[in-house]
C-alpha cells in the first residue's frame, strides 16, 4: 500500500499529539512529579500581609540584622547583639519548596544570641527561612532563601 503525503502529515500529527499526551498524563499521575501549593491557607495569610510588610521594614531599619550560616553542627541563626536575647520571642519557620512534609516551625527560646538548628533536622537543598520575632513590643520579620 502506498502512503501519500497527506496521510503522512496526518500520521505525524497523531504521533506528535500522542507523544505530548503521554507526557502530560505521566506528569499528572507520577508521584515523583507531584508539587504542593505554596501554602494551604493562602487567603488567610493575605489578610495579614500589611503587618508582615511593617515587620520587614522594622527589620530592615536595624543596624545589625539576623544572620544565617551553615556550620558543621547545623544552621546557626545569629540575632543582633545590641538586643537583649533573653527578651526576644517568636518563631522560626523553615519552608522546603520541593516537599511540604519537610517544613517545620520552632519557637524561639534563646540562652545566647545564637540559635542552632541541628544538622539532623536539615536536608540538603533549597530552603526558605522566616524568622518572626518580637523585642520590646516591636515585631520584626526576616526572610531569606538559602541552599543547605
């Protein structure tokens, strides 16, 4: 049987559409490619956004802001030394964009100006850290993305 050029074009289109459809179905059904929402309560968080903006501005106005660094023991979060660390309260939220099951929140309780998150709690890869802290009735917010 002889195939003319019109039939060949139709067969190429069908083959291409099948190829694309195969990958679309595979990406939607394979657990390896599953992605989570950034946050489950998106609209509720949006209502508190102005308070976050104000807290970030307070944080930027500090002469010494929080610093985050990786050490052999884990992740060290250093608070400003000009603040009395015993009066600092709040929470540290570590967000893993690739897997929401690795996200965790830690309350801040300091015995010195540095807070250590042990190495066994961290997995290599990209993290977003949000430190929401209060000092003398002022709220501060520090956000950063880093690779552990």
